[in-house]
C-alpha cells in the first residue's frame, strides 16, 4: 500500500513538473514582449531604456532556465524579483506580479480561488446527492413512472449547456419574479448566510445540470451491478433488501461514480468560467480567461499551474480512494 | 436445528400427500424438498418463455438429486425458483415448492428471506463472481451467519466463519478469513462458497454447476467435500450439472430435463445404466468416461434445443429424436407424461413402448458404448 502511494505521488509530482516547464515555456512563446506590454499601458513613450528598466525590474533579462529556476524557487521559498533599487520582495508562495495591475499574483488567486471553491464544492454536493440518489432509485424501480421521468429529465439536463440554463434561471428566478436577488459574492468567513444565498443560483445551475449526468451514470452502474452474481448471492444468503442493495450493490456501483466525481471536481476547481461569468462572480476561471486575453502571463501561469495541481491531486486522491475501496487494486 | 426442522415437518399436514415422486426405498419421511408441477414463465419482448413447464420431483434429507440436461433446459431457473430468487415482476411461477413443508411459491419475499440461507442455501457456478469482490471472505461468511443469528456478536460470527473455512478444508483458516476472494484459487474459492452456504446448517443445499468452472482434480475434491459434508449435516442436495460423470459420482437420484420438463427420473443406477429416454441416451453417448472407452466416437445429439417460446407440439424432443417415427405419430401431437416404468421408482416421458425402448437401448446404444 505504501509503495502504491509513493508511486502515485511521485508520478503526480513529475506530471506537475512537466506542466510547469511547459507553461513556463508558453510564457516566452507568446509573441509579445511583456516589458513592452507593461510599458505600452502607460502614456509614456516606450524608450528602449525604459523597456530595459522594466525587464530588469521583472528579472526578464536573465536566461530562460535561470528564470525558471528562480520562479520555482519563488514558489517554494520566496524570492526577490529584479535587482537594484527596483527590486521587490515576493514571499513564498511567490507567483510573480501581474503585468497589468502590478499586484502580487498570490493576492489575486487568494481573492478569486475561494469563489470557485465555493461554487464547485457546493454544486458537487448537489449533483452527488441528487444525481446518485435519483439514479439508484431509478435502477431499483426500472421501468416505473419515476424511472421514465428521471431518464427523460436527465436526458434534457445532460444535453443542456449551462450557458443556456444559467441565464434561464436568472430570468426565471431573478429578473422576472424577483424570488432571488442577483447574486453578490460575500466571503464565507464574513457572513455565511449571505455567502450561501449568493451561491444558491450557481450551486443549483451547475449542480442540477451535472446531476443529470450523474443520475444516468448511477442508474447504468446500478443496473449493471444488480445483474452481478454477488448480488444474487447476497439475496440467497437471506439478507434484507436494504442490505442487499444498500450495502452489497451500492458499494460496487458507487466506486466508478466516486472516481468520476473526483476527476470532475479536480477539473472544475481549475475554474468554472461560464458559471462564474453568467452569475457575475470573479472566480479563478474568469480571472484566468481575462488574464489570457490580456496576455497577463504571471496570472495565466499561476492559474494554469493551479488547475494542473487540482487535476493531478484529484487523480491521486481518486487512485488512493479506489485502493481503499477495492482490495483488488490495493493488493494487486 | 435439524431436530427442530424435523418437528416442523411432521406437524405440517400439507406434506403428507404424494411421495410417489421420490425414489423407491426411503420411507422415513416425506422429501425435504418437494416440487410439484412447477411452472416458471418469463414475459419477454419476444414472447413468453416457458423455462420450466410442469416439473415435479422430491429430495429427501441425506440424498442427492442430480439434475442434468443441455444448456437452456431450465436447470438454473428451477434452482432459482426453489430459493425464491426470481424477480417477481418479470416471472410467473406456479405450482408448489415445499421446503420442509412450507410452500416457497406463495411466500412473500420477507418470509422467503428467512428460509434462504438458513433452511436452504445455494452454491453458484462461478465463485469468483458470486462472492463480493470488496469484502473479505470471513466477513461475507460471518454476515451470512449473523442474518439468521442476530443474537450472535460480531466476534462469535467471525469465529464461526473461521470454523467453517476450517471445516471445508481451507488451510490456515484464521488468516485466510481476512483475505479477499481474488486471493483464492478457483477450488479454494468454491470451498469458501460452500462454507458460506453451510454456515447455518441448511437442510437443503442447491448447487448449480458447482464444479463446472474448476479443473478436473479440483472438481473431484469439491465433490468429495460435498459428499462428506452431506453425511455430516444430513442435508438434502440438489446438484445441477450437465456433466453426467459428476452425477454418477455423487448423485443418488437423477432427473433429466429437456426444454423445461422432466423426461426421465430415477435412481442413478436406473437412469445411467438402464436409461429409457432417447434424450438420455443422447446425453450418455456424449460422455466418454461413462462409456468405458475414452477413444470411442462421441455422438452429440443432433439438432439444437428448441425455442422455449415456441415449443414443438407433442414431445418437445421429437424433432431431434431418431425414434420419433416409431410412435404412430403420437410424438408430434401428444405430449408424453412422465410415467412409471416396470421398475419401481423409474419414470420416463416417452411414447415408445417400454419394450422397444429397452430393445433400442440394448441393441443400438449400449452396444456401441460397451465395445472395447
Ligand atoms: N430472466 C429470464 N428472462 C428470460 N428468459 C430466461 C430468464 N432466465 C432464464 N431464461 C431462459 O430460460 C431458459 C432456461 O435457462 P436456464 O438458465 O435454466 O438453463 P440451464 O439449464 O441452467 O442451462 P445452462 O446449462 O446453460 O446453465 C433459457 O432459454 C434462458 O434463456
Ligand atoms: Mg444454468
């Protein structure tokens, strides 16, 4: 088991290393010179001296591998960016400064990540609870009216883009009826109630749409599991229906669902651009998108790396969870 | 437990009738399992599948009934019906299945559940898929024990599980109990399955092709184990197989099924040595070991089993039967009843006159098989 974990973690770390190298390369592959970009923003004439000054200030005058090493060192132990009088201190985890606003990237991430985390975790609870329970009941009552309704609804849900569903919700619940106020993000630590009420719409939108996929998945998984021999064995032992379905069948059926949920979570944590945009939140996704449009490379780099960390971490967690759940993986 | 069950049996008036189905000599009690005119139908999109169509048999405690027949003849459907494991929404079951005098057919699932695993237990063909992959075998056996012994604590149930593993010949049972099904070999896994089935000392054990997935030597060990445990527990065993070699090793009685019906029923000696149904002859001719000469040509039964949705009229076997033309056309119009032959306890469903059957078998079938 320990070897398994170590192997997985090492694999994950090397993946992240590769992603960081590629992203860093991308940083320099973009056609614009960041120094020119910064300087062009101000009204000043971009004299070569000024560009050079900016480059020095940002440490862009050094060879690329050195810059990469410094960047990584900054992430883990912090660093000083630039030299001379313009040098700035950047404590770990240092992700550099925004080209546009000159604000520390860490600060930007610290502000926007909680928004995305709030949306994604809340929505995940909705889609897991709703989706899995509907799917399970559907499978156990295959062919019933409930099943037919669930299958039909989930087909609609699974094929509905949030780009359409989000605005529909806004129109239906906010603009036309005023049942809910237009969501305005409040940090959880500040006012939990305001936080939750702002999150209702994105939770429902993202949660409901995903629950359609999860309902279909759970239904299919459960149906497959119900035809397994070990379910028949459980019944032959004289176990109650609750034990047969709730323990024997569910345990086997839920495993692949957990896997997919973990991977989905990892992917969503990197940013939920559309959901954030539709409901007017500034989360990680929207920040990343804007940064990419602005060629604000430190932010792009930070958000891409962060997304990679989430995806890789989710993968490792799912693998470990799988090993905990399925002895064949653990011992095999 | 066993005494208690016998008590139940004696008190039940319903079980007093008809013992003619059981084989000759035993008179001590009515069969523990008594199936009468069992019919199992599945509604499918293509039509109604008559998987079992008027089947009757009985098995006494301490005896083993072998049910044989080609694939699709309704053996598994019968065994699942006995345990009450069919999905009631898709299955129509009629007739009687008396287990220790209680009719399983009429029971609600909750009532049936109390018999399952305690009075009657089942061993399935493929122990790898029949055991839950995520739970240790000890836990699965202990669970089977605790359902019917709610007063037993976890540790008592675990000890019982280890004890059962020991009884079925698994070395180091305490350590093995912690392991998962995939860590066992096929034969050991089937022993686990048997341990689980016997954990509550059931009076009836239904084993559906328990050795088909195993290689020959392991197969023999498992059959020996079943025989040993039977003499220990004095349970009634229904052994389903399509291997007549297995039947000749362990069964006391044999029921030959074709297309959901019994075509021949009797003790092993009668059915395997003096078979009277052309279908049984066909089955026997396709088993090398029983003919004493492994190199003799095997004669598969010509043709294919019929569709259970559209059974041929008359005798379901007649389109494949070499002797169908010797019954004055009755084979294709009239369904043969399972009727007693001259020898007590032996019953055959065939329109051929008994003398003809004996002559055909002696002259045309046994002759070929016995040739050195
Ligand atoms: N749930 C079901 N729905 C529809 N048809 C079924 C169902 N279960 C079994 N059958 C049909 O009933 C027939 C008898 O099946 P059964 O499993 O009893 O055969 P078997 O004698 O056990 O054969 P095998 O040796 O292959 O195990 C088959 O034709 C099968 O297709
Ligand atoms: Mg079968």
